[in-house]
């Protein structure tokens, strides 16, 4: 198992890509620390991980609260002694055109998708530096590379995550910590559950593979990047989009 004895924190783990990542890490032998606002849902995910034979815990964490983050990180360190991998997966959308977007919509997305990535990463990085190893994996998006109609806030947050990734890979690489980002395309998650079928059909038609991605396909790459098999990958932003932009 490629993640044997790897202690991994995964944010936004209650559903979608986060849940799939938690289950993949569990299958690969990691100790999974599943974090999300929904305490019951994240407890259920942790239970699924334990059923797969892994050590796992669920934490109700508000990633917009530094106190909530610090409390979780300290409890994990006290119990397991270290944190090997952080997957910054938590994210939201609050879409609107520039002329219609409210300050609250903008701030909500920046708080969860960008500021929280900074806060959780800063909370774990000292321990990784002390250990001389670690992996920080950030959720960007193809929208953060190419932009998207009606997503000023989301595009900005995901582009900012790429900036974090490039900067931290330079700062932390010499200390043995790899920092990479994944930029998914259209993926079948609860985030698109309200999208009308005719819009989904149009999305599928834009992808050369003629389908949306599955959460497990993103989780597979997270697991690879967290493993020693990716030991020379640092500062990368890897698109997983079915060839959406080629």
C-alpha cells in the first residue's frame, strides 16, 4: 500500500472529491483525518474508512475559523505525533456575473477556497518542517487557469491557490516538503447537483472524452502525489479534465 503509515488530513471530506479521497487514502493504508463542517457526514466517512481497515477519525472543522483549525491540528499531533499529508480540498461556489455579484458572495468563496488553504497549511507546516518531509496538495480548478463566465470569485480563489502552490514549492521544497495542485475539470459531485440536464449535456460535449469526471479519478491523483512515487514532483499544477482544454 503506497500510503502505509501516512497521517493525512483531508478537508471537505464529507462528500464528493473529499469523500472519494478519504476512501482512497484509507485503501492505500493511510491514517485518515476527515474534516468538514457536517459532523454527522464526516463521522460517516471516517466509519467507511475504518470498515476498509484504516485508522480514521472525523472532525467537525470550520475551515474559515483559525481556532477550529488549530484545535483539530493540535489534537491530531497529540494523538499521532505528526501530519504527513494535507489535502486542501474544501471549496464552495457562489456564482454571479461581475455586475450582480455581492460582496458577501465574493467574500464567502475567498474565505473558504483561498484563505482557508493558507490557514490550514500554515497550521500544519511547522510540524512538517521539523520532520523534514511532507506533502501539501491543493485543490485548484481549470477555472482557475482559464476563467469561467459567472465565476469571478471562484476563478480568483483557484488562481490564487496556484500562486500558493508555486510559492510554497519554492519555500518548502528545500525543507523536504512537496507542494502540488490539482486542477479538475467538470466532475460529478454534489456541487453540480442543481445544474439542469441540458447544461450537463453541453458540459459533456465540451470534453473530448464526452463525459464528466468521477471523484475517484481525482482521488487517484491525490493518492499518487501524496506517495513516495511522486517524490520528484513539486510545484506542479496537474489538470484532470478529460482534455477539456487541449
